C-alpha cells in the first residue's frame, strides 16, 4: 500500500482528530479538505478523510472504514 500522508495515527489534536503536516505528504496537492487518502506508516495505516489543512501546513483528518473510502473514491471517479 502506498501511504499518501506519513502520520502517527495515535497523534490527536484538541478536537480529537488525527493530525500530521503537509510536508509529510507524498503528493501535497491532493491533500485538501474532503480528500480521501491513506495515512500512517508501512506497518500501520488507515484510510482517512481530510477535515482541513491549516495555513501553517498542519493536516487534520479522521480515520474512516474501507467501505467509506471505497464509496468516496467511487463517487469521485464518477464525476
């Protein structure tokens, strides 16, 4: 699995969302609010939905199920 955003999936912000930084993204241009990507590390990763990207480059996201990710990706490909 290609990890699109290197992240510690145990790290949470004050709102309970996971977070990382935009500079840790393989393709920063696709990391924007609403995007469904993979995040984590080679041995422990998850599908995630990006909630927001702050002006300083902090990326806030929530982990989602494989079924939610598949549905989101199918909708994106249909448009």
